[in-house]
């Protein structure tokens, strides 16, 4: 489990570095094509860098509020949802976090959950009403531990920053393509200088990058999301010491075919499972899948528990309200054996 955690962290940072490098290459190529030469490329790259920093600051401080608003989540307290709040408090203590995350509920029947924020001091966990009604306490613990791991591992900050960079790549590429197709390419070629052929080559390279870079960036973003889901599964088990709780919760989520009404493609990667509910069961991840195959995640958790698929339906956790103890005294109708 610990090796899986380390491997996924390394892969996530490498992918993050690729997104930054992709933005830099795209900015330099467009600058060199539009303004000419290395100086133009470096100049536009500097402008992109300043805009990216400003955009990142804005998203860093307000991104979580926008996500919660778009998701239709409303904040609850211990008085409103005591069981959910108690589970969040328990997992906060297990994770060693300084503050209990703000707790939100999404009034939808489809089971799902996500975490957002910028750090453990400014974080939130949102759970759907359907999730709370469907899962027993042990399974709800597994889901909350998974989301708490996203907070503890700073995945919430990671997802925000990667989303901002990917969004900027898409915006810059779209702007450049529109500028080119509305006459920018022709004006750039019509200068009549001896370097026109080199400028045309740079322009073609920039156009190719503008087309391919957003696709590559989105692919990397979703690859990071899949890696962080595996990481949060393993880290969540570290908090609960109970792989079966999360495995059974994911199994219940997979069995529910209802999509989440408030989810969209921009927020889908935040949830514990794909809220858009692609009904085709996949054994391997596609390039643009926001989540790893849920059956593979369940299989990993069963392997941690040294259990087979039968454990998903047998020996389920106790219900939310504890049952009274069973009477273990022998039935009074059976007389004791006579003495010898």
C-alpha cells in the first residue's frame, strides 16, 4: 500500500511538470510565430506566465466556492446531520488534520461525494443525500476517509492548480486558432521579408501545437485525477484500517445507474466516482477517462483486505443505529441433562 502511495505521488508530480512544460512550449511557439524569432517567443511566454500566476491566485482563493455553488451543495452542521458530521470528525482526527472540514450535502439521490478547497485549513467535503441513505456507517466512513485523504494529500490544491493550467492552455490555443483562421496567418505571411518561409514554418508549428496541446493537457489532467483516486483509496484505508468499507461503498455506487444532475465535465473529476455514469463497464482506463475503472479499484481494496468478491455482500458493517444485544441464554424449553 505504501509503495502504491509513493508511486502515485511521483507520477502525479511528473504529469504536473509536463503540463507546465506544455504551457511554456505553446506560449513560446505562438510568440515566435506571431512576433517573430526567439525574442517574440520569450516575450509572449513572459506575458503568459504573469497571466497564469494571476489566474492561479484567483482560482486558489475562490475555486472551491465556485465548485460548491455549481454542485448545488448546501452547508450542514452537527445539528442537521449528526451521523455524517460525526464520521467527518472521526476521520479528521484519524488523519491528524488541524480543522474539521466544512460539511456540505447535495440533495440528489445518486450516491457520490467530493472534497475541495486549497489546504487542510480551508477545505470542504460534500456528500449526496443518496450516499447517506444508501450506505451503512462503515461504508460512509470509507467514503469520507477517501475524501479526507484528498485533503491530507493536498490533492484538492493539486486538482485546482492543474485545472487552472489546463484551462489556460485551452484558452490560449483557442484564441490563437481563432486569430489565425480570421486572417492572422495571412497577415503574418504577407510581410514580404526574406524570413517569410521561416515565419510560415513557425506558424504551422504553432498551429499544430495549438490543436494538439489542449488534447494532451486534458489527457494529462485526467491521468493525474486517476492516479490521485488510487492514492486516495490507499490513504483512506490507512485511516480506517478497513478496506472492505470503501470496497462495498464503491460496489454500491457502481451498481447505481443514476447520473448526478449537478455534475458536469468540468467538475466530474472531483467526485469519488464518475458522476456522469458511463454505463459501459471498462477494464482499462481511456486517455480521457476522469476515473480509473471502479472494478479495478474494488479489486485493489479486496486484495488489501485479503478477501474475495463474496466479501462485498457478506458480513456488511453494522447499521447506523446499533442493534440490541442478542439473548445468548439457552432456551428454557430444553431441560438440563439428568445427573449421572
